[in-house]
């Protein structure tokens, strides 16, 4: 469940996290659609914007996660959230690509992908969606360093500096080294999520509103600029639609902190939110390999539905395994504490 503190719980974000993951799935699976499905193709081609939503959500949630925690507690919580499920899904993807597609992977690629550090060594992602994890990890690392150096609470300074760097990079591509420590093209969405969280804490703060609005404007512009990375035959229409969808995302978060979109807790919604992460990690390369294996034997609509359901079921078991791993880690921590005492 996603929450800002013990009083404010945003169950709706779990539901939207799942919807965003499914939108990305339909975007990647659009290559298997019939060209006659104009409506489905038109809608699904913007599914990649689910990633933009994830980054907004991440900025919002990470600011909440960092509250009342030490730097190392924050780092441990983030590592536990990212790595166990990722390692399981990475192994699954490697197995699917090895046995179905005949791909081979050397130890260097496997290890660096598992650490989510391969972009620093110019090593190819095993699955293209992993670039978003690299962006997330850099964001976490920056927050960790801010906490470690004791300047995290001075958010007006570092958030303004980050926004300024992102704006400069948008216009002039400088500083060129910015991508080494934070993703410049998607910084506006992280900043938007961070400022949305701050607005929930300081609803009358004019400066936070200003940061939020500037990130919205440049998030809109960046979304238009990024359409050519994800769509074919991009025109002004596609750019405006993509930018408009991003504005809706920002509008949603603003309404959320104003008390809208409250829904009751539900085990189903919490489960859907939990499985969205492994769904995202496994649907692309592994899912496509399974689809291609059965293409020609099963009707495409039925095949796609079956693969999506299989990925969802697998993701559910990943979440169960993740809980077991977490339980083992907790037991180890308790054992170490008892041994030291």
C-alpha cells in the first residue's frame, strides 16, 4: 500500500500503478496487433507514457519513504523493494530468452545487469525496460546522498538546483555529465512527484506551487520531445496528445493531495499494485518470446490474453517469494542483534 504517513493512505495509487504497467504491456505488444484494429492501436501506442507516470509516482513515494528514516534505513528499504523481485524476474527472462530464443549471455552482462549498473560500463540491457530501473536507482542514490550529508531537509535549495539543471539541459544539453548521476530527460517527472508530496505537507507554500508548475510545463514539453523515441510517424497531433496525457498525470497528483480520489482499502487493489512491478519487468522480452513461440498455433487475441494472464500469475508468485525473502532477512537481522547483545 502506498502511503505518505500513518494518517494519509493513497490506495488509488496502487490501482493506477497496475493500470500504468498494463498500459506499457499493451504498448509493447502492439506489434502483434492487426493493423485493422485502429482504435486499439491508437490507444495502446501511448501506453509508453505509463513510464512517465511511474517517475511521477516515484518522486512522490520516495519523498514519503525518506521521512523519519536514517540514510541507511532508506537505502535498505529501497534495495529490498527493487532487487529481490528484479533478480527473480531477471532469471526468468534469461531462461526464456535462452531456451526459447537461443540467446546466450556472458557473466559480465549478467552480473552488471543484476546490479543495475551496466549502463556505467556500456553493457547492454538484457531487457530494454531496465533503463527505467537505472533512472530510479540514480534518483534513490541522490536522495541517499542528500540524507547522508544532512541537506535533505533543505529541499528548497537542492530541488531548485535540480530543476535549474534540468531546464538548462533541456535547452542546451548541458551539463553533459548530468546523466551520470540523474536522468536529465525525465527529471521533470521526478521533480513533479517530489513537489506534489511537498504540497501535501505545505499546501499553502507558493514556492512549492511554482516548482510544481514549472515541472509541469517542462514535463509537457519533454513529453512532446520524447514522442519520436517511442512512436513512428510523429506529427504535431501525437506530440500534443502525449503532452496532454502528461498534464492529466500532473493534474491527478494535484487533485490527489487535495483530497480527491479516496477509495477504500481492498486486498485486490493492493495485490494488483504489488504485482505491477514484476509484470513490468517480465512482459517485454520474456513475454514476447512466449508470444512468438506460439504465434501461428493460437489466435493472436487469445494468445496475448493468455500470455498477459500468465505474466500476472507469475508476478503474483514473485511477490510471494519476495515476502519469503523479506522474512528471512528480518530473521537474520534479529539473529545478528541477539548475537551482538
